């Protein structure tokens, strides 16, 4: 028993430690990396499927309707005029924003 403890303390890098590090990497992948990649892919698909006339919400919270689509930008009509936004600034479709559950914060 004591000999085993001394061998482990001497710096033996056993298969148990390799398995533990492998499991940690696997958990990290499934809980951190994979959801972020999926979210990014869904956002890119959403932006490519937008068309003229769709109502959208920008990341700044501006609601408007798409008037024109270019390679990298959208021309969005708001109440008082028109604004050009980069495609990456589009957050979600307005109908999704209206149907989203309200955010509740506790004070």
C-alpha cells in the first residue's frame, strides 16, 4: 500500500490520469465548443435566408424592415429613415423577438 503511494508520488503518469484528462476534454467539447459552433452556424444560415421585406432586429435593438440586400450589408427602413447595417449586426427576425419570452431580472 505504502509502496503504491510512493510510486504515484514519484511522478508516474498512468493510464488513469490520461483517461481523466480525456474525459475533461470531452466534457469541455460537448458543453463549450459544440454549442457555440452550432449557434454560429444557425446565425449564418438565418442571415443568408433573409429576404427583402423581412422585419429584423439588430444587435443594437433597432427594429426595421429590409429594403435592400448587398453582399455584406442590409439597408433597413426604420420609422424616421433608412440605415445601412452590416450583415453581422442582424440579431434575429422581428417575429421571433416579439414571441420571445420576457427577460426577468431579480434585484
